[in-house]
C-alpha cells in the first residue's frame, strides 16, 4: 500500500489523524480476528490484503459510506476464496494419509517433541494451572472442578479461561516458531506441505 | 454471544442469516471478542477427549476441520493434552489408572484418518484417566479415596434391600463409587448422577469417568454423614434429553 493509499483510507476512517490511526488499528485487529475465526492461515496478512483491496476499490471510485462494513464484506469474500482453496488442500492431505498410513502419528509425535521444551519453559505454576484446568474429567464434573479452581485462585471463571487460553497461545506460538526453525518438512512450516504433491 | 452460539457458528450449524449476524455482532465490538478463542479451544479439547455427541463430532470433522490452520490447532492441542495427561499422571497417585499412550495414539490416528475414526473412537471411549475430583493446586500430595462398587437394585428402601456399607477413614478426602451399569446398558452420550440421603435431600454428584460397564462417581467426604444414601442414574442421550435408568444404587456410610 502506498502512502497516498494509506492516507486515503485514514481520511475515510476519520478526519482527525489520531482518531483515524486508532480506528485503523481497531479495524485491522478485528479483521485479523475474523480470519483467525475462519481458520485462515496467516490472518495478519489476510487482514492487510483486505485493506489493500478496499483501498484499491475506493481509489477506483467505489462509494463507501462505512469502511468497517465494506472491509467486512471484502473479508467474507476472501475467506470464502481461501477456504475453497484450503478444502482442496484438505482433500489432498487425506489422500496422502491413505497413501502413508503412519504419517499422522509420526507427524504428531514430532509436534509433541517440539512442544516438550516449550512446556518446560513455562513456570511450575503455569504448568500446574494448565494441568489442573485441562485434566481429563467429563461433563459437569469438569465444570465444577474449574469453578473450584477459579475460586482457589480468587479469579472469575472468565479470567481463568482467558489466562489458560493465553498460556496455550504462548505454547502454540513457541511450537510454531520452533517448528519453522527446523529444516524438516512439516504442515507447520512455511514450506509447501509434503502432501501438496497430491493436489 | 455465548459458548453455545460460538460453537454453533464454528460447526456451521447456524443458518446463513444467523451466521452473518454473528459475524456482524463480532465486528461491531470495540475489540475482537476473546470468548471466541476460549470456546474454540474447548471445542477442540472436547473433540480430542471424545466428549462431543456424534452429530457434533461429525460436523467438527466435516465443517470445522476444513483448513490447514485449524488442523494445526487441533494437532498442537492433541500434543498438549497428551503432555498434560502425563503431567497429571506423574503428579498424583491414582487408583487403577489406565495406560495413556495407546489411547492417545488411537485418538491421533483416528483424528488424522477420518475413515477409521468411528471404529477407533468406539474403543477410545472406554478409557478414562481421572486425576481426582479437584486438582490440589498448591499441595501436590496424593489424594486418599475410599472405594466402593455398587450394582443397581430395583427394590426401594422400604422393602429392606441390602445396602453396601462403607466406613470412611478419617483422612479420606472422597468416596469413589463405581456404579455397575445394568446390561445391556441404555445408549448414552453421557450420564448424570443424583445423590439422595434418607431425608430425601438430593444433590448432583461429580462423574469422574465411565466405560461400557460402569460409571465412576466421586463424592467429597465432607458431603457424607453416617446415614443411608441412594444414587439415581440418568442416561443423557445424544439429543440432550435424559432418561432415568431403572433402579437405584444404595449404600450406607458407617
């Protein structure tokens, strides 16, 4: 996006430069959340791309009374396109699994191996919290255990859930970072997945 | 916006209009709602723990697991749950804990290979590892349980049935009761158990696990006095409705 394009979209968001910057950040964050919810890989880039497309259309003369809604419309279309593509990849992936039956377990064992040091990096309290929250108990008993856990930690249930989700996000980021730094092919790495030969 | 609504969205159970309305609602908020990540994480855990009803499990596989990013989320969650199961297993003393590894392997293989999923899930359901009713968060000492196994009785107390008796040791934290299911058992996605004392007062009881033959419940010792109790079992069907299992489990605390 050129600086003129960026200035154009900021002007549409608000005449006040500072307020426009705040709204831009808010728009970008929500677009990122939207793509993440849709299961799109690299939601940050997808959010950038959405705004780029909006800017192009506005530059080409599109009348846009509400930039947020306009961008959401573009994002919906992009998500559909990306999911159609992803669906084709999923079919190829399953075809590959049929071809190499023990691949999934090997792959997941590998992820497990990568996760281990990430888990060890957490503090003992964080490890204990995750283990307590995610222990294998079914149904309503599980809810009761978590309620008591929140009570013990003097937190609301929502605060406890947010804390656990953030810890898991931290672990996921660590796994992705470590995985990408390894040379072997993997669906987590940025290289084309091995099963793409079936596409 | 609540968990159920978010899960219905993720599994594409909502009609097209509601789906768009849900997205509009999310987008209208000042920041992207954190509840979505929370509910999604718990949905993934429920799938891996085999806790979804069959219809939802099917929709999870057909409608949710459609992108590489989501497959990656599930595989990382699977690795983490395995790690946490091992962590829990090494931190507490558990009576008759089944081995973890074969279950995990089956679950993962099943997860990645849709064609064989149903068969493997059917056997995976039988395995449950219970690390106690409540994690002793700051005191990782082993928990002490009293154990009891009960079979269902079609009599009532007035008819003078023979109740099992249990004496709780002073240091027991809880009573674990294995309720043997009448065979053939009702098809059930889950169970609910009610504890009734001889004054007719009832309360829900924590279910710690189940398999094809039994349901395991844990009752904190603090909730039990020296008196007679009855446990009533309800089968929860896949559509969410309940059916009382005929008969009652009786026991006496001495």
